C-alpha cells in the first residue's frame, strides 16, 4: 500500500513512504490568483508542492502528525490546505445538499490523523476535530481516525 | 473609539475583501485606517494592534477557515492583560450558504476568548466570489447592506444583528434551492462563467487535466 506522512511532530518516517516535514518546509502561500483553475488547470503557479501533489494523489493512505497552534491547526498546515485547491475542479455540485467542488482525480487517499493535545478546553478540541473532519470530507477523502495525545513531558 | 481594519486577503486591495471594506467604509463619516496582512510581517501587525481598542478583521473564507496568512497573524497574538480590546470579523466566501463558514466562526469565537478580547461577532456573507469580476450593479443590494453595517458600526461600535442575519442568508440551502441548482439548466448556467474564462485563457480543453498522476 502506498502511504505518505505529513508531520509537525514525531520523528516517524517509513522507508517506502513520502515524507513532508512541515517543520522543515515552510510552504508558499496561496495568492488567490486562480491560475490553477483558469490558466493551467490543476497546476499552481508555485512549484514547491509539485512532489507533494503527486505523492498525495497517488497514495492510498496519508497519515498526519499535527501540533495544535493557538487552539487550531498551524499556519503552515493551513497554507498547505489552501494550496490543495488545484486537486479539485472549479465546478460545484449540490448533490449532498450543500455546495461542494467536483473531484479532479478519480480517487483520493484515506486520512489518519494524530495530534498533540494542548488545548485549553474541550470546545477548542471539538472545533479542531470538526474542522479536520469537514476539510477532508470536502477533499473527497475518508477520515479513518483522529486521535489526540498529550505531549510527553521530559524531566 | 479607535478602530483598525485589517484586510486578511492574499489579494490585498485587488480582491473582494477590499470591496467589502470600501463599502463598509462608505457608511462612515471618517474612514478607518486599513492595514494589509499580505504586506506586513505578522509580528509587526500584532504589535500595531495593541494601539487600538477595536480590531475589525475582514477576510475571505479559504478551505472552510481563514487563509494561511491570517493564521500566521493569529500565531503571533498574545493573551491581552488588563484592558480587553474588542475584535470583530467579516468573512466573505464563494459558496452560497453561510453554514460553510460555521467552522471558522466557532474558532474565531474561541480565539477571542483564548486571547481575552471582547468578541463583537462574525459577519458572514456567501456567494461573494464574483464581486470584483461582475459589474457592480449585480451586487447593489449587498453593497448597500455593507454601507448600512458601517453606519450602524459608527453609531454603536458593534455589528447590527439584523444586518448580520440578512447577510448570512441562506444559512443552508433549502431542498428547493438544491433541486434548482442541480437542475440541468442552472448547472449549465453555473458552468458558463467558468467555461468562458477557461476559453478566454485558451485552456478549455485542459479543464479536466490530472497533471500529478
Ligand atoms: C484557496 C482558496 C480556498 C477557498 N475556499 C473556500 C471555501 O472553503 N468556501 C468558500 O465558500 N469559498 C472559498 N474560496 C473562495 C473565496 O472565499 C472567494 O473567492 C473570496 O471572495 C475571495 O476573496 P478575495 O478576492 O478578497 O481574496 C476559496 C478561495 C481560494 C483561493
């Protein structure tokens, strides 16, 4: 099974799995130009994620190891999500009862998420988990699990 | 009351967010200062925010939440001690129904609490993606409502709840709206806009490309 890892903590990596280490890789921001929909369908004007796009779209499963930042996902991960818009079509369908962009590819990977639980309260945690569920639903992926763990404290 | 408007769009003053700000400002007797997240370092802006007692952050919805650029600013903010400045948000989006911004609205409420800001609320307006593309008369009613929001803000220092409700409609699509939008005719009409742009850019035949397989 082809897999991929996107990580903000942990040192996991698998020899046959593509790794995107968000700590070492600041992603260029989406500039809202719509080139990826209007001029070069499916391709962003920035090329820093070309390798990621290929591995993401051909993986069967993507595992995320996330940190919590200001009670939400980090700015770098949010930037990655913004930059995933070329993986979908501009056309909108309403079949599910709400607006949703059509898929560009036949299939998208299943998602598994682990995160370091540093929330101030359960409301923040619910918002974070609901947001991730929703995002991957809109990305036409199935979220298999979202698991929070308290970070280990080293003495 | 000293208010700062922040524009959180990656398109800065060339996009729909700027139109929202302009029409809001047209309801004020004295325009408010505007700063752009795209043009300044998040740390600089975070510091500048301390000089104001109210912040209005206007932004587009990006993947059901704030653009990455806005999250960069949020990461720089520290909990307020002593006085509790106010913060309010105006979010405009492409999808018709405002419910898609609920995830962001919930987070913004929690963020204000986390940082000890006094929360003015979040105004959400969907179906706004074509504001800066189509002729302005298509959006006459929206622009009037934004101006009225500005008038009310200057008077009360808050968002008029009636206007917030109006701008947020529809919250969800009704069964009738879904049937209409899914109908062949409306579906074709919706695609015309995209296809016209794709044809004008000479890439209509590439519209279904899958470059990363
Ligand atoms: C990367 C990206 C992601 C977007 N995600 C959403 C979304 O999740 N929901 C939505 O309704 N609109 C979404 N939009 C549409 C924008 O919110 C809309 O076009 C907005 O008017 C852009 O404002 P601006 O011109 O000020 O940047 C997205 C646009 C971009 C570029």
